[in-house]
DNA sequence: CAATAGATCATCT
DNA sequence: GATGATCTATTGC
C-alpha cells in the first residue's frame, strides 16, 4: 500500500475539534478498502447535548470516555452503523464522526457492498454509506486505530485542503453549533451541505 | 428537481 | 414505549 505512516496515539489525544479538522485528507483503511476522509463532525464533552456521551458513561458510551485513537461504532435507525474516532485524553469524552470518504482503493469491493450506489460519489458520501462500503460494523467497536486492520494513515500525496465549517447534520440539540468540517469543493461529501 | 414515507432495533425513559 | 449523529425509493411538481 502506497500510503504514509499510521497516525499515532498523540494525534488523537487532543481536543475533538482539532482532531476533526486534521482528519480531513487523511486515509481511512479497513482491509483492502481505503478512502480519503472528506467530511467529519466533532462531538464534545461538557454542554454538548447532541453527543451520546452527554448523559454519562453507559455500556454504549463507554469507549468515548476511554483512550483516544479507538473506534466508537454505534447502531442507528434500526439499520445503519456510524463510525466515530475517539479523541481527547483518556477519561474525557469527545469523538469525531467520520461522515464521508473519497474512495481510493478497493473500489470494486466497496461497489459490491453498496449496490445502490450508481456513482463513485455516492459510495461513501454519508456515515451509513461509509460503514457499509468499508465493511465496518459494531464488531469494530473499541478497535485500536493505531494497529490492526482498521487504521488511519497519512496520505501518499499530502495536499493542503481548504475547510468549510457548518452546523452538524441530523441532530436536535445544539443544532447550530459549527462543528461539521468538509473539504471545500469535494464531490464526495454528503449532499446536505 | 423537492418532499416524504418506510424500513427496523438498540438504547434509554 | 419513543426516539434516533440515516438511506432509499417513490411520489408529485
């Protein structure tokens, strides 16, 4: 694989907002499938009531309070899974929802897993689509993203990207907080920009 | 095009 | 028992 180094634990051990912005342009890899991250959202601790961690530690939210650089995968709407990456030092809640990637490897595999996607731009242009395309399920909940089959790497060809900031999608609480980050001009981001 | 309904279940009240 | 960090197909302009 012609990608750069795996991001280290320290990358994730920072405020969720910083991690969310800096993940744009990095490469999400699961097995043979890989994609450039083009859209993320930050979910914070404190008074961010939109975050799953806002009501404290439960069986489901446990990993959000755990060490950074791990995956938080949850099941939503009876049908879809969403991938988050835990940020902040251990003990502090905070994570980054990965909403969309630009497919760069294992594209045929992803297309097989997403027959409904007619165009490359629709393969992983949303949190539910992304997990389907990449084959990510709750089996990956708690997985360490600095080792194993699910990792994030530096891109082979790092490019500087411009970032658009918008409110987060699909939430009721804190619906106007500017915590969604999108690679400007990307055709692979979700549509509700 | 935009708007809407339906699918479907883990989690928390 | 209600709700939700969604997606797709379908309907109606």
